[in-house]
C-alpha cells in the first residue's frame, strides 16, 4: 500500500509559499525604508533620525525553511521504504517545482539583501556629527601678545581670526586638509606666519612654511609647491578686497598619530531639498551682538556691536536643505552649492556632508544679508541694482559678507572708503543672521542665490582642480564604516532645533576650553605630536 503524505505535502506547499511572500514583502519594505527618498522613508514607522531599519540578511530565516529541510517529502518516503503510484509521483513532481521556485526566490532575495547592505545608508544627526567631530579641524595663525590684547579690548582692526578645514587624505605621515583660500590672507602668506592645525585630540600641529611665493593678482595662477611649502592655493585673498580665482586651498601637516579621513562623496548626485550638514568652529568675536528681538545692538555711530571675547569654543554642526546647485566658475570663486543660511563665522573651510556622511562640499560663504559686526547697520533688502548685483556687491568680506561704502561702485575690485572705520577681521567669513529678507521664489540668478543663501565649493570640481595641479591624493571614496561612525558617537538631545529640517547643534563633547592659550604656542618648545612643556599647547 502506497504511503500518501498528503497532509505533509499540503503543509509544506502552503507554508513555503507563505514564507516566500513574507520574505519578499519584508525585503521590499526594508529597501524602501533605507534607500528611498526622505518622503518615502518617513512613512516607515521604524525609521527615525536615531535608528535605521534592520535590513534582511542571508541569515534571516523563517522557521518554515528549517521545517522544509527536515521534512522533505522525498526523504520521508525513502525512510519509510514505501512505493509511489503515478498519482503520488505527479504530486511529488509538483512539490519539486515549488521547491525549485522557492529556492530561486530565496537566492534572489538574498542577493538583493546583500546589495542593499552594500548601498550607503542615510545617517542620523548623531552619526553625521561623529564623522564631523573626527575629521573637522581648526586652522589659525599663531596668536601674538599684541593681537590677544586687541581681541580682549575689542579694538577695531584686530587681525587674528581663524577658520575650519577637513582631513581628506594621508600619505605616509603627511595629512592633507581641504579648506578655503581666504583662511590664508595674502599678507599672512607673504610674512610666512606659523599656523596651527587643531585636530580632534586637541593636539596643535604647527605649520611653519606657508609662503608659496604666489602674488595675489587678478589672474592668479596655481603653482603646486607642496613639499617645499605646506600650502597649495587655488585662489588668493587680500584683506578687505576680494578673492582671485577659486576660494579653495590644501594645507598639510605632519604627524605620526592616526586621524580619521573624511569619506568623499559626489556633488553631482545631490538633489534639491536634500539635507546638507556643515561642521566648523564658530568665531564668537566677529559675531553681531543681538537684542532680544533679534535686531543688532548699535553703537553711537550706528555700527553693529561685536560679541564679547570668550576663550571657550564649541564645534557646531548645522543642517539645512540644498536650494540650488550651479556650475562652478571663477566668476563665483568656485561657489556652486547653495543652502539655507544657518552657518556662523569661523566655519569657513569646514566640510559639507550629505545625508550619507560623505563630504560633498567645502563651506566658505554666508549670505550677503548677514550682519557684519563693526559695520554701519543697513536693514536687509531684496532690491537689486540695474546691473543685477546686490547693493553690497564690491569688496569681498569672506563667506559672502560684502563691504562697499559706495553703492554706485559695483565693481568687484573696488576699495573701501578710507574714512570708514571697519573692525571686520581680514579673513573671517560667515556672520550670524538675524533679520533676513524673504528668499526669492525663483533663485536662478547667482546674485540672488548669493544674497540669500550660504554657499560651498563643489567637491567634484575641487577634485578636478587638485588633479590639474598635479596632486595625487588617495581619497576615501567608500561609505563611512560602522567602526568610524561609532568611534566618535554621542547622543544629540531631541528638541525643536534638532527635529526640524533646519537646525544646529553645538557639541558639548567637542570643546576648546581656552583657544587663546592654545594658539599662543611656543614653536621653540614644541615637540611634534607630543604635549608642549609649557609652551601653550594644551591637550584638552
């Protein structure tokens, strides 16, 4: 008598079919939640700013699969030593086809899961901040005693300022930092002033040779002298005048220590509305002092009062949507990424991350409507001159703050009125915004973009410039690893600012307790990559 395991066959058939359907839907859902645009991803209940949905892996197996391999009908019948009729054989053949179909489906779904795991995943704010914390550096010249006195006394014409940068490559013991050219004013380059680069471990790496021998002319020519000098500029900046060429630079420092290298992304893959994250070190002394209603405090002459000096610094991470992406050109000094203005002074040269934790730009310019401390206050306006340029077009004050006391002079190579006092530092860019006019509804014109948005250098074009200069860098083109992300992770508290699409966060775990003392370093007493024996280098 034939053994007819009909119940087993029916159970196997339907359970395996249910497993295939269940696994397929789970995979599709997970792929949508992790890789789809934000509008789709936000519909996933398990997706939030703080956690990514778990993706299926080859080891995500349903109990029915185990039961299938343990109780396959053909094995059952062989163990019982029974025989099959023609009807039994036809039934078993149907089950074998179902087995093959299920196995093929399982293989396809597994390969899809592996592909999903290999795709970059959107990171939350804490994860982006971890990458920024490890790779953002502070760049500043050595602080001289007289400069410190001027800073503390809030004297007009103070010259010591600083900017930010990001570590993008390492060759041997040489680290390469990508930043903006206006962090190195021509006057400072010609004097070959020593600079310090502060890394995430609070170590200051002194750069003693920045003079590249380049003259700052309208037709600035890139000359790669890396090796004999630590600085390669793709443009130049003269105090209170303008940037010639592309506002981009590479500065190197030597160290036997290991520092994280920022992952590099592709600007061409950005889409309007995508969140961008900017990291940098704010420069408090050049920010405007505000009233409770957000208006600037003014002195008797109507000039904007600057913030009081403070030795303490916290690195800041800001985020806002991308508004426009235009072609990079020397006419705009290379600025081509435009985003909502949330940045602050001192963040010039800092990295711009995409939602996947990859550097896609170098920040360097705030909107023209930002308040500039030390200058006569003029309310923001949307009115444009007949030339299509804003009322402030003329003298370049880095990060998009412009100073031209003569509104009729819209030439970029104009000069300020000698009678006008101005305490704006020579290389400080981004200013705090308070009273901003409404952005244009059609910001296609680059001057409109410049008036209302912060902007950054395009990392794709920056890479082209680097190659054209004959510099071969081993960039980190991979997605950030879990190990790198976790190395600097810290919680970002949930509040109104961190939950909105435009916001900022000052990292309490990334602090310089006394920036004045840190950069009053004594080169003679400094030991490379080791704490100073009293020369002012602090390992905080």
